[in-house]
């Protein structure tokens, strides 16, 4: 006889792509991860390592819903989203595209970040909410 308990379906993260200017991603920043991905470049399959930013959706009361998103860390986001902001609420909007010196197009993002961590990510004894659950800035939001 198998163990009897209530179960729920587990789902993987959704991949969020900024496909058009004005596209917006909102959520609690949960950390960065390295992903190995196979992509097609000039008709050939190539394996790449990319850093992805992980965000969690929050309910209106600030409690994680369990829904998670990841997006590739573009150069502009690398400069604006740091691991010290894990547990903070972000609104990231693709604002525009600019030409680089090499002639490539680079996405430029408008990034807003809460001044304090979302209460769920703060420890109960933290007066400033500057410490997050799990101690340290390596927390990846385990809901």
C-alpha cells in the first residue's frame, strides 16, 4: 500500500521573454542561476551558458503564489539587478533599444526596485528587513 497524502502538481518555471518594447516583468527577485541551453545560431545547434534571473509572483498580500519566472540576464539587467536585492520586488520594463559601438542592438530596461525586502523574505527579528530567510544573500526563494 502506498503512502496516503494530499498532493499537488508541481510545475517548472515559466520562461519570460521581452519580445517587444514595453513588455513588463514583475515579481520578487529570488536569485541568479547558470543555465546550459542549446540554441540555433546560423543554422547550427550551439550549447551556451547563460545567466538567468529568477522571480516569484506574489499575491496581493505579498505571499508567494508558487509561480516562478526566469529571464535571460541581458547586459543592461546585469548592471541593474544585483544579488544584494534578493527578496526585493522588481518591475522591469523593456524601455528601448540602442545601437552598440559594434553595430549590434542592445535592449535597455527601466528597472524599479522596492526599497525594502518583501516581508515574506525578511526574518521575523529583522528590524530593517535587511536580512532574508535562510541567512545571507544566497536565498533562492523556496516556496
